C-alpha cells in the first residue's frame, strides 16, 4: 500500500510505523518536517490517485488551509485516515459527511481504543451487571479518569472527543450531558468533570486528573465489586484488567488501525470477532458531545442531547420551517404597515400609495404561494437524498 501524508501526529506516526513494518511505503508527504520522508511541494499532488492509495491526515500544526485541503480531498473522492479531532466543529464534520456521500470518499477516523479486547469485555460485563446476572451484582456507576499533562481547554476538549467514543461504545449514546467545574474559565478545565446519562441509565462520569502517569482509568462500580481497566497512553505498556494482564492486554494501536484500513478498503464493516471500527458518523458525534461541554459550563445546567439525523433533506426541511415562521411574522407586519399607509394615503390623497397598500392581500397570497411551491422541490430531486448522516445535540434543558 502506498501512503500519502498530510501532516502528522502521534497516532498517525503509530500507524505509519506499523505500515512500514509490514513493508507498506510512504510515497508522498506534505506539511511534515522530516528529511527521511519523500516530501512533495504541494498538497495538491495528493489529489492524484496514482500518487498514493490513501492519505493520512494528522492534527499537528492544523490550520484553516489544512481544513480546506481535507475538504478538497474529500471532494475528489480520495480515501482518508483522519486524526480525531482535526477541526473542533460539528458543522465542519457534517460538511465532510455531506461531501463524502456525494463523492463516495472513504473517511476513516483514528479511534483505535474502542478496538481493544478489554473494551468489549467491559461492555459485556456492564451489560451482565445491568441485567443482574454478572458476578459483581447490579452496576451502579462508571467512572473514567483521564490523566493529562496538558489540561488546557483545547487539550481537554480534544481528549474528550476521543474518550466520548469509548463511552458511546461501552454504554451507548448519551441522552443528557452535565458538567462540574470551576466558575473561572481559566481553571475550569484542570478539574473538569462531565456526567453522561444514556439509554442504560447507568451514571457515567468523565473526569480530568493530573498526569502522574498519562492515560485513562475506567472504574466500574457494582454492588458486589469493582472492575478497573487501566489504559496507559504509552503504547509500550499493556492495559490491565483489575491489576492483571494477559495476552490480549498488549495492544498495538497502529496495527489495529491498519486492520481497520484494510477491512474498510475491502468493504468490510467489522472484524472477524465482530468488533466494529468507528465510522465518520461516530467521530462526528463524539465531537458534538465535546462541543456541548462549554455551553453546559457557561450556563451551569444540563444539556439534553437529541438525535437529529442530518442530511440535505433534513437541512431543507429545517430551512423551510424557519422560513415559514418568518413569513408568518412578516405577513402580520405587512397587515399593520399596509393599514397605516392606507390611512395616510387616504388622508393626503396619495392614490398610488393607497393602491399599493390596498393590494397587500394579493401580495401576501403570492408570496405564500411561492413558498408552498418550494415545498415541491424534494419531489423533483431523485431519491430525495434522505440518507442518514451525523446527528447533533439540538436541545437544552
């Protein structure tokens, strides 16, 4: 496999290292200061399918020009492996998904942790505990403690957008999000705690902690015991299950993502063991959840997360609904203004103004008629383009 690079970061470097070990080749690199890589003069060369089989997109030194480059690559239908997150914007993720469905481009988000065997085992343990049939009794709560060296706002939200995918994988998609942190915007992120409530009603809390040992600890509290999964950031160290390890604990994130890439290129959705990799919709949803946190902090209240399927048809319907409300308000204003002008015109003998003011019912009728005609547009579009896309949290309480 011939690989092109558009920037890099630690996770992309892991995948590239795994690819080189199996004798894949990096044939073009842009935006990376590494003399050992075959650098190209412009990222536009990555648009050529003959130049490389797929493009890895890293998050280091990300800027608006990189965002435009990715948008153009998706428009060209190129297969991409994308760091999570690149652009901290649900709208940007939604835009890419819209383009992807038009061009058939393959977008693979780099979210390898959900592929670890311990994640599937923890999900099964929680399901059994919720059903009351596990060894640990009924499940009571799940705590995710994220130990970070950099606890700035951007670093915390970026990490949450990755860990949110783990939460969705383990306990399902959250329906409510709440936050607990300092009122000061500068210090809120150092000890940020985010609560999630999902379809299982199991309380889930994600919390930032100092990085004595960078990584993530997942602690399942049940009535008759505790299950602790520790996932160090250091790829050379194994994951542990309640303090123990086994052959499954050693986890090569780069090799795991290579497996996802191979299956995706072959059109396979899941591995042989049934493990499903993250889709672009999963990555976009995780970004949405992290993007909701600042709103919850600022308002000091919980946010209800409604799932609204985004598509061109959904956007059209939303636009028409907003336009319809606007037209109703405008029609009421026209009635008031036209009545006022008719009275003034009659008083001063302004016949032309009076004629225009008296014709307001016809004007309103024509505008509303045109609005109704617009509703027929979806019928003229083949298939309606009503496919599913990323969904957004669009409600608050």
